[in-house]
């Protein structure tokens, strides 16, 4: 069983790249085929043994909360029909897990969103999923792979990484480090840079939206200053821990789709449709 019980979803961002769709609908409710991005994220957390889903939202994200609550009218209308199965997946998640919420009052960056969740998380290790990074796996989910690494290094944070083309490093946090003995896919991180230019980037190993964080991160975030855009970056806070050898970067198995971009969203829909034999 996983020793990590809580998964945090920082979903307070405005999703401006998807306007006008995201004016009234949270980005996380956009579907890949028939299932909203947030539900894929919750199912990944469940696959890694997590049972509390903690969400950092804002007042425009009520639809996410509604999605994980019962809808008696729809349920009554499809009860005992073949369509009943269509609702079962989300009802199953709602029955198996607790959903807890807190609002981020100001958009001050991902680090700030994570810090906002401190009252929901308390003093225990937790996972973070950014649901617009959608991962497809034939075997273990990315978060399950990461929990296995964390169990071997319980005093460390674990970030998921993948190689990206050098001309795209400026969209990501980028790491450098030393391969852990006996592995070819896990690094002890010694450098992390948020959105470097290709010339400044130490490598092309980019952090994607999956983290396992120790509660130590909250004290570090409390003392992390905002960047030049006024945002508190989780990468900067992790760099403080990396200086003490407490961050591991794990090159996961699977395929990630950047559904925060229109191109990645279309690619994900195509890939999932192909997998289901629809196209
Ligand atoms: P993004 O910058 O990719 O998401 O933040 P966004 O702001 O919603 O999208 P665009 O760029 O305007 O299209 C990465 C993740 O961090 C969360 C977002 O919700 C997203 O899941 N986030 C970011 C917060 O929760 N709060 C913040 O202040 C910033």
C-alpha cells in the first residue's frame, strides 16, 4: 500500500490558452473523448493508492466540485439502462475518495498554489498532479512509478522528467544531476532552473506535472521569494532542497500530452481515440 494518501491538484489557473472555451468552463473540465482532464488525474492518483484528493481552486471552478458530487436527476434518468455504466467511473471515484477544496485568492504561481494547500495537507508527504499534463501508460501509471522511487528515498522529493527538444526548454523547469547508482532513469538533482533559454539550460531534462513532495516544502515555500513576474515558483523552492541532495528526478515510462496547449490537447484526443479503436 502507498504511504502517500493525499494528492494535490493545483487547478486555480485561468487556462487562457483555451479561451473562449475556458471563460465559463474550467480548463480541467475539458474532455479527452468523454472524460474531463481532472478525472484522468484523479484516476491516476487512485492507481497509486491515494484516497484524498485535495484541490486548489478559485470561485470560477465550481464545475470541478459538481463533477465529483452526486447528480440525482441524471442518475435517476439513466438508472437501470445501459447508460448507467457511463456514470459509474466518476461515481466510483467519488465513493472511494474524499474530495477537499481550498481557494487560492490570487494567482501568484504554482508554488503559491501549493503553499495555499498547506492546511489541507498537514505534515505528511503528498503527491501533486497538474491535470493538463495527461499521461498514457500501458502498465504502471506515472504516479505509481514515482511512489516506488519515493519509497526508496523517503526524505526526498521526486519530480517526473522527460527529454524535450532544446528549443522548448523555456516552457519548463529544467534539471541537472547525477544518475543514482544502479539506475539509468533516476537522478539526484543538483541544479534546477525555471524556464531557461536554450543557451542557459543545463540539460534538456524537463519537469512535467507530477511531483511527490515532503512536507518540508511548505517551510521552504514560505521563504521563497517571487520571481520577476511576481510568481512563486515550485522549481525555486525545490532548488533549495536540491542543494541538500533532497530532490530526485525520475524519467518516467509512458507518453505525456501537454493538454494545456491546443496542439497537445488535439494529439491526446487522437491518441485516446486510436487506442479505443474509434479512428
Ligand atoms: P499554467 O500556467 O500551465 O496554467 O499553470 P494556466 O494559467 O491555467 O493556463 P494558461 O497558461 O493561462 O493557458 C500550471 C498549473 O498550475 C496551476 C494551473 O491551474 C495549472 O494546473 N496554477 C498556476 C495555479 O493553481 N495557481 C497559479 O497561481 C498558477
